[in-house]
C-alpha cells in the first residue's frame, strides 16, 4: 500500500511550532501602513553599500570564497583572528545551525519566556525539547535561578539574548557568568548590542569558556534585514564546528560586499543608531505621560505594558491598524494581556504612532 506523502516526513515536522512571516506579505501589499511591528531599521543602505554590492554582482558568476579579508576585519573589531569568525545568512542561519550542532532528538534547550520565537521553532524541528523559564514578574529580568535549576542530563544548549527580545532587559554580568560556569554550550545573542555604544561585547568570555559563542547580526543597527548578513564568534574549535554544519556558500558575494562597505563606513551605523535612540526616548516619555509602562529600549524595539488600561493586545493592535500602523503582537506575560511592542520607523511614521497613542490611550 502506498504511503501518503505526509507519512514520509519526519514525525516532528508538524508538531514543531511554526514561525509565521505572513505579516510581511500584508505589509508589502499595504505600503501606506507604518511598519512598526518588526525590528527593522527604517533607514535604507547608503550609496556606498549599494555601490559595493553592484561591484560584487559583476562577479556573481563565481562561487564565493571564505571571505578571509572580511573575517579578518570583523575579528579585529573584537580583538580576534579570522578563524574565530564564521559568516552567515543573518542570525536566523545561526539559530538553525546551532540547533543541529548541539541537539539530538529529546535533548533539552533552555531559554526564557518570552523570547524570539524562531529559537523555539528551529529547536523543535530537531525534535528537541524546549524548556522555557518565564522572566521575573516585577522587572521582566531573566529568572537566573529558575533557568539554572532546570538543567539536567539532557540539557545540551542554553540561550541568553543580551539585551533580551522582547523585554529589552540586559542580564547582570555576574548572572551571565553563572551560565558560563555550567560548562553547557551557551549562545549569547548580541543582535541589539549596537544600539548601546557604552556597553562592550561579551566576546571576552570565549577565551575562558570555549563552550560559549556569540551570535551577531547586521539586520538591526546596520539595517541589513533584507540583505541577510551575520556572524558567529567563538573559539577556533567552535567555529570549525559551525563551518562544518553551515551550508557551503551560505553568504553571497553581494551580502559580504555590503557588510564590508558598511564596516568601512561606521558613520552610517552611528546615524542609524542615533535616529533610533532619539525616537525611543520620545516614545518612552509620551507613554509614561499616558500612564503606560514602557520597558527599557535597549534595542530597536520597546515592550509596552498596557494592561492597566483594560485594553487587550488584540484591541490595541486593531485600533493601531485602523490608523494605518502595524504594531507587534505580544502574548500574555504572567497571565496578563495587553502587552505590545513598537519599533521606530521613519519620522512621519513615528509622529503617526505618537498621535495614535495620545488619541487612543489619552
């Protein structure tokens, strides 16, 4: 008897949670709506980046090499050599690959709740068990004791996003060291660190703790969400493992050229960070005046607690969409409904958001 097609698939294909990107199709079909729902950068790449990509495109008929020059530049940014750096197709590439490097079926992956949902889906697609520990209720900080107490013989990987998404909270250095001291592989995701020039990277950890690796993306402060570029920092042994698991040629000549061009033009990133942080401060002040609770805006997103207004998340998002504004849906946190998230857009879009919250919550 012929099996149905679905019976040939690995059994955990449809039990794993799905990361839904349907909102992107909606946004493309409705350009009049402000894209404040995703952690994108509203400022497009500069002409220097575009020119670099155009030059690389002329060699688009050749396979990419290992980009030694680019890896060397990135390594110098962190005081590392090129063999401590491997490039990837955005941090989503890292997320998928780290699961396949460390997790076998029924192994356990410890992370917080809430967090970036792609980590959950890619772990479950390895048939691993996701162990989520809720953040603390008062300040949404990592529940460090709860996460460490969840470790058992099946724990093979842990995650700390610093600052966390969507809460915007940085973990205390002493608590981060407690995770490192477990000896269990630990991903420290620094996707949003560039918005905090006064805070250094935790890259120094990899020398003492070779089981620790850092994930970095250019999708946020660098504005490359559609370009797709990122990298992993780690010990040479760790990087060699990622290189073996990454697909060959996972980074195109064009995205690598874009990365090199923007690294050589740091003022472009500084201007993007300044735009974001200026509007984050304005958003925070206005939200507080209206009686809402904005959490620390240490990235290009702000988690907002609107539960005290009696409005549900669905009601808030619907009202914003009626004003041509997309906001990010956030599920219940500690049983409370009414959280949502906003990312600064262009000036006009940000003014539209301010008008909306004043009208809706005022």
